[in-house]
């Protein structure tokens, strides 16, 4: 997929591109691969000025810890000095993001099938079923006054709802649900995950198997984070293109004046 991305950059030469990946690619063992990716981006076609940074979605009005690496490139001939957007100091806690969705949630039919329009709030249904030993290896509950864990593409790895107490530590890589509170532990619903990814409620996800709903949402870039990045890209690009057009206009007027003087 990466080399197909590069092929399209070389073929179409857009003014800019944006790519995103997980933060794990910054680990030292991936340095050679990361350098190779950067070089491919910089040398695609006539070349791109590459801007590269890790951002956490929680700093951009997204109620979620989600660290992702962003690559933004502008065509070198534009000479754009792009600046990534600055984050906000305040965070949005789960209470504000999903606090009004505590009622009317449905369990998926047979644990995994959609309720086909029976949800009072669209997509407000969750995958039921057991939890793996890997899932139970650490706490999966964030409190109402915190942001969510990362919303992943796998339904079985969805964070647990904040109505439950944080999981009890037993030993390294082993947690348990608090005794007597087991009924409070459920996965976040598809709609709750969508809210945490800052999709509006009128954006409806269509699926038969509920896993597909979680996958669509978990693979997305959070809407608000995408907005703030796009806003900076648009501003940088607009300013440069407007300045270039003004320069072209001035040069054209000079040529017309010069031509008039010679006649």
C-alpha cells in the first residue's frame, strides 16, 4: 500500500499529501524503515518538503489517548513552511463525551450481530462475549473524569465502559474484575466509540456483524483532529497560492506596462 501511495504521488503530483501511522514506528528498531519512508516521500516526483510529528488526539478536543505519527508533505516548488496545529490545554473527559448514553444500550444479537435498527440511538450496541488473557493483562477501564484509552479496530479490544471500577491488580500481566461488580464490565458500544472518535451522531455506520462497526471507527482518524490539521494545511496552502497569484498578476502588469512603453 505504501509503494502504491508513492506511485500515485509521482503520477499526480498533488500540492500536498498526508499520511498517518501508529506511534510504534518511532521505536529505535524501526529507524531504518522510517528513514526509508521519509526518503521516498521527499523524493516522489519533483519532490516534497516533508513535515513529520507525533500528535496525541486528546490535545485536540478528542476524548481519547491516541498517539499517531503524521507525515505532511507540500510540493517543493511551493516552498511552504508548514506548522502543525497547537493543542489545547483542556481535555474532554468521558463524562462529557458519552455521559448521556448510559441508558438504552443493547447487546449485539448472539454477541456479534447488529440489532438492525432496534437501537434507540443508532449504533448504540456492544459486542458481548468473553475476554482474552491478553485483554485481562492490564486495566481496560478509564474513569468518567479521564479520556478514553485508544479506540482500536478490533471489537474484542474495545475499552470497557467507565461505569465499572478499574480492574483489580493480581500480579504482573494479570487483572480481574472487582468482585460483586462483574455486571458493570462491558465493552463500549459502537456509538460510544464513534463519539470518542468525535463522529457526529447523525453519521450512521451500516453493518451486519458488529465487528465491522468497531473496525470502521477504530481505523479512522478522529474527526476533530483531522479538522485542525486540515485547517492548518488549507491556511498554509491558500496563503502560498494567493501570494503566487498576486506575484504572477504583478509580473503580468509590469510586462504590459513595459510593452506599452516600447510602442
